[in-house]
């Protein structure tokens, strides 16, 4: 490294720069308003040779004095300028601050006007701190030098001067004690203020948490009260039905007229049927039957995307090149190129309408021409097929309408109706969003064909959970959601459709929280239903 000629110790009112990468033999360089540039180029104020510092740029950084402050600026270097281990563009430096030209490169310390008669000691945090000379064998001579005393005096004058010196030291010590006490008081007062501010923040957070807990507790108490009232109504109805049955049995035992006997027996059978609906076991069985019936109307939507030449409709093929890389062609060499995926959907109309997610059936570049080479231009074409749960027959389908803007992710698919086609009773686009804590069922095809199936027969899966919360346009549930669930229905225990599964919570690096699933409320289906053009496409 070469530096401009400068005295090793500048005036006490000058900011200075000193290198730390070759020990304490580095000269001090004054910092002025013109600034000090550092780099490998010969025109810099401090030149670092490329042989010793290859990572330093030609003009790496500048240190400049502006308005009484010292700033270090990175001059678009290739390896950056670092202060306290962090890359900077421009940073204000204090007395004793260290900066590096590149991570691990040459280091420099900035020393303020108070630097006189101090050496520099590098701290663990990357800063440099002044290190005062300690008392030792040369203490007397040092004090003489500082006080302007001659080296040799007679004993009387030495004693007098020593006495005055001791008085001065005592006064200085008293001043230090008083100043130290004031600093300790200020530090304690500041610490108490910070501690009080921290305590107030914690108290506020505790109050906010208590308020949220109270809101949840009040909501829970309301739900418990509603459940208790419903249970009481249930008990009253069940008691009335039991009394009615007892009365009917009594009337039958009294041998009524023949013409009334059949009517009484029919009434008794109807009453028994109602009583069974109030039996917990019967209620559970009824719920299972409802979920199973809805599952029949849920279908896997298989998507196959191929590419064709726009004019000739010739399929795109892929063959293996000399180096093993795929080579696209339109001359039927190799295998037809296709991309496949699947999702879920459900039929809710006797005309063959199915609701699903737009991202299940709408593929990228589906309406654009793609150039794969100088002689290969293709366009995407998407083929949809629907297979209902419990069956293996594939039904051709077409995309009719979709909403895929912002938070919307719904699509309407049409198949030709067939005898015995399973379907739901319909959907209500004016239905309210499901409330927090409500039990729900998610039905679909998690993992698609990668999950265990019965040959070509597809079997839908049902997952039970509760509504966790409402977030923006979505409703969160704790039921398991996996790829392939998208587009499936979310229902309550009566079979009413509450929403459509749309996805799961992403974490990072491709991972997902499968127990944090999100659904689009069924009220959003009005974006696509009824379709704008039932006979064609959107």
C-alpha cells in the first residue's frame, strides 16, 4: 500500500484515517472536505496494490469530512464496503469506527480530534477504541512532560511541586467522582425511564390479550347458551313425541274400531321415525349418510395439456437429442409431449354443471403461441375429463366460465348429463360465510391419482374440521388440505355447501402447513353462476 506524505500525528483538531491491516506502522492520513479516496488505481489518495489486495476495486471508497461529520461512501465497488460487518452505500463514522474494503479486506480506522497520545485497540465488534497509556515506570517523567517541568530540580522544589501535583490530582479525582456520580444518576434515571416504558408496553399487550380473550370467551359463552337452548328444545320435542307414542299405544290397546286401526298404526310409525332422529346414534348415522351422498357428486377433474401447430393442428413431439436433451419437433419423432394434472369439483345441477377452482382447469399460455425454435411454433390445447367418485367412467368436459382476478379462483365446467348422474340439490350464492367454530367436512381427491385408488375407480376422501377464522376473502379451516383437494366442496352436517377448497398455507422453501386450509365462501360463486353464455365458452 502507498499513501500520500503525511505526518504520523496530525494536529489535535484534525480527523484522521489510519490503516489496521499491517499493524501500528501505518501513517495517519488527514481527512478533509475534498475527501480521501481508496483503491487500486494510481490516482487514489491511498493506493492498495493489486498483488496484496486483489479484492479491492480500482476506485473502491471515499472518506470525506462534511459539516463536521466523517462519512465513508462506497464507489460502486465489486466487493462492497463494510462498517461493523454490514455492507453500506454511505455511513456516518464516529471516532474509533472501522470500515473494510470488501468482506475480510483491508481495514481502516477513523480517529477524531481527541486522538492525540492514544493508540488504537481493535474490539471484538469490529470497532477501534483509543487505548490510554497506563501508569508504569515512566509515569513521573510522563507527568513532568505534561506539566512542563524540567527534568532536574532541587529537592525543595521537587517536594513543593510534588505537593502541588498531589493537590491537583486530588482535585481531579474529586471532579471525576462528582462527574461519575452524575453519570450514574443519569444512567439510572434513563434506565428507569426505559424500564417504565417497557413495563407500559407489556401492560398494554397484556390488556390487549385479555380483551381478545374476553371477546372469544363471550363468543364461546353465547355459543354454549345457544347449544343449551337447542338441547332444551330437543329434550322438549323428544318428551312430547314419547308422550304421543304412549298415548297412541294406549289407544291401540283399547281395541278401536277396525277403520281407525290402520291410521293409528301409520301415525305410530311416523312418531317412531321422528324419535329415532333424536337418538344420538341415529343422528351420527344420518350425518355419515349425508357425507357419503355428497361424496357421490364430487368428481376428479383430469387435465391434459398438449401443444399443436396452430394451422395444421399437428401435435408437438419430443425426441432425445445427441446429448440426452429433449428436442421439440412436429415430425412425429419421439413421444407426444403432454402435461397432466388433476383437481376436484362437484356437480350441483341436473344440466351437468360442475364448480371447481380456476387454477385447476385454467393453464398458463393456454391462448398464446409459443416459439420453441426457428421452425417450431405451437399453441396450447387443454382437454378436460370428469370421473365421479366410486366410478371409473371419464366424461368429456369443457370450461365455460371462470373468475381468476385478485382473490377470486373459481371456474364453471360443463359435461353432458347422463342417466343416474350424481349431483347436489344446488348451491346458494346468498348464503352467509360459515362462523368460527362451526364443524365442516372437506370432500375431494387429495394427491389425485398418486393416492391409493381401486384401479381406475376414483374414491373421494372426506376430512372433518372446524372453521378457524375469517381472513380477507377466505375462510380458514383446520381440516387437512393437500394438492388435489382444490375445487372440492366444503359442507356442514346437513349437506349444505359452504364453500370451495382453494389451497393450503405455504411456509417457505416449498413447504406447506397442510392443517391450515383455506376455502372460498360459496357466496363468491355468483362470479361465475349463472354462466354468462350457457351454450358456449367465456
